[in-house]
């Protein structure tokens, strides 16, 4: 992780149940140019507890960006997205859906639930790293986050 003097540390919440994808995302973001703190939760219930600062997450920071998988245990990503975008305190946080699903119905449904973008995870390691770098470059360097 690089530290940029005078630059706000970007808080990222990764909602992902696949340990391999978590590791790769951490690695890709660590190589990036933007100082960030990556927080990871493994299911949809944990994601909502983190966002609402409940239970063990009472001191959790408010994320500047959420990377959300759709196929999660306990509460799936579609339900999490709907809850985030229906909550006045959370709806302004950009949500990037990062999932293996290529189903048109998932794309349409998540945009109807006000996802900020939809990205299908590539299965190739190098392409996966490139996707995460692209997310970082756009969302953390180009876009002005709320």
C-alpha cells in the first residue's frame, strides 16, 4: 500500500465470500497508487452490520466505496444493495458490483437497485488484477467520492 502525503485515505468495504478473490483484491489494491484501507466481510449480514456499525463493527469507518459480490451466504448481494440504496444514511456510498454472474437479469436488476456499476469477474488471474486496478484507477483517482 502506498501512502500519499496530504491525500485522504480511501475506506473500501469488500463484501466477498471467496478467500481467493479477497486475497487477489487486497494484492491488487496494495500495488495501487491511492492510499486505501480495505475492510472485508464475508456475507451480506456482516456487510449490513458493518455499514450500520452494529455488534463488533461499532467503530467501523464509513466506506467511501463498496465492492459487492452478488452471490453471498446468509443475505445475498442483491438484498444488501437494496438495503443500502433504501437507507438515507448509506445510499450515497457508491456500490460497485463485482461478481461472477454474467446473467442479463442480474445486470438489469442491480442497475434497477441503483448499483453504480456492474463488473463481471474474469477467471484469469492477470485479467482479475487488471479489473481491480481499473476499479481503483477510476473510482479512487478519477471520481470525486462523497
